């Protein structure tokens, strides 16, 4: 018969870690998406040459491993005496990391809206803002959604790296339990299951929206 | 009145309009014919201000389209344009496609915009498609929806850019019938077309474009029966 030393209190400890994972992911994806939309629109509007400095900075966040970004970012905030805690530092770094990827998703989605459709909108007397709001935004959202869902799920899993800054999120909580209970397979299975339960609704929401919009 | 005065326009090194002069009076129907790359479509997008011009002037009711202080968005409200590709807004229903600009650009209340849209959609024979998405319509129906969308802004002028070119042959007739109806109602129209029979039938004048130049312009009977320009003669011989 299967036995485990894991108690309800240990499970609650894991769930608390999952709450931290959700908080870091939620803040980072929200802030990163807002920045990504802003940077993506800027990149499309001002063209590749003028956007080159912005693209270069975002490429750094896309190219350097997240763990290195977290460690360097934490060191930078200490040296600059910003006084950020691990949660704030983690969210700032993860937000910029998310923004770097989201910018490309947004840029690609806007570029994929047929120019002729936009020209038709402008020919009806719509301003640039009205065209962006009523034509480009809804169409680009449909195009970007699958990639954005993938990014969100990726950031949720990548957020496990913030354990290096001392945050006790889901993976770190699991490690602590593994060290204490010496049941790595069982605890990591529970940890994986919780990650799945966190990710599944996001993935399904994406599937639902895609299906709903495909009726257009 | 639309006044086109010595308009020149280039794309890079290629000059597509080489000094076009044309005046279209209120209520007049002018069709523009000519081979591919002769500058016909470019002229329409220049009239609407969608393309800048290099020199010359285009005046719509006395307002210079390309003047720096011209409010193009406002000017476009009186110049409807329908393109070869109908460019439906795919995320909106037929009714929403037609009400969007009246609501957002003209600021009409939803009910009023919908009343106008239903009237225009009925006008073009799409009264039973209000709730459908464009993807469920045929090409001809989508093109008629695009015409209703432009008409819903109550434009003074309509520009049609080869609106039947992308349609299957059996769908061309329904769109041309819509244009004939508009012409008979007195709408001022400039139609770029390859449909010679249609041009002959509805036009007050027909203009022949060749390599960026308006080589000949005349009433349809004169232009089709006794063409003066050698290139026009070749073009008509090839299209008959």
C-alpha cells in the first residue's frame, strides 16, 4: 500500500507556493503584456530603423537566459540601492522578459492585419486611432492569442527560477518538502499536478476564445 | 465637383500618373478604362487622399485633397471608395460592417446608424444577411456589402476600383446591377473597370488611360465607335 509522510499542512505549504507562482506570473504577464502592446505598436508605427534601439534592448531580454537576468537584476537593484524585495525584483525582471516576447507577438499580429482592410477603414473617414481600436485591435488579438497563451504558460513555468532570489514559490516549496520528507517522486508529482491545474484553465480559455472567434 | 489638375505621381522611379487633367461634375458618371499598370487605380486612391501626389492638385468641392491643412478624415466622408478586394471587416457582422463608420466617424446613435445600414443593405439586396459574418457571403455579396458600407456614410461621390475584377463571372452581374442603380439615381461616380459593355451603358464619359496618360476622353458612343488614339484602338480591338 502507498504511504507518505506528507501532511495536509505540507499540502497547504505547496498551495501557498502555488499562490506565489500565480502572483508572480499574474503581475509579470499583465505588466509585460501592457508593455509588449505599447512597444509592439511603437515598432510598427515608427518602422524598423527608428525602432532599432528599442529592438536591440528587447533582444537582450530575449537572448540572455532568464536565470542570468534574475541574478544580474537582483545585483543591480542592490548596487543601485533601490531597496526592492525579491517579489518586486522578480516581477520587474519577468515583466521585461515577457514584454520582450510580447512585443514580437504584437508586432507580428499587427503586420498580419491586411493593409487593404486598414485602407478600407481609413477610406471611410476613420482616424488612425479608430482604425487601431475597431479594426486592428480585434483582428490582431485573434492572430496573437495562440502565441500569447503559449507565452503566458511559458512564463508561469519560467517563474520557478525566481526561487534563486529567495522567493518560496511552488517549485521552491516542493524542494523544501523533498529535503525534509525524502519523497522526491511523490512530491514532484504533486508539484507537477499543481502546475498543470494552474496552466490548464489558461490553455482552455485560449482554446475557447479561438473556437468562438472562428465562427466569425 | 472633382477637379484633377496636372497630377503626377511616382512609385520610386516608375511614374504612374504623368500629368492627369480631369473634371467630374456633380451627377456625372465617368468610367476609366485601360490596361494594367496604366495608373487608373492609383488615380482613385489619390482622389481619396490614400496616396500622396508628387505635383498638381486634386480639388473636391474646392477643397484641395493634398493640402497640409485639409482634414482628410472629414473629406473622405464625402468620397466613398470601393476596392477590387471588398475588404470586409471579418470580425463584424454585415450590419456591424455597415454601421461602424456612421457610428464612430459621424457619431450617430446606434439605432439611427442601424436604420441607415438596413436601408442601404436592402438597397443592394442584402436585407436577409444582416446578422451573417462576411465569411458566409459570396464574393458578389461581400462586394455589395462594401458598396452599402460606403453608401452608409452618405457620400457625395463614389469611386469604384475594378469592383468586379476579383469576382467569379456569374457574380459580376449582380454587382454591376448595383452600380447601374446608383448611376440611375444620379450618384456622381468614377468607375475604373474592365467591363466595356457596362462602361458604354452607364457612362457620361469614358476615359482611356495608357502608361500614366489620359490618352482620350469622350462620351461612350464616340469613344467606342470612333476612337482617335492608336493605343485605344489597339486596346478596344484586343478587348472585343
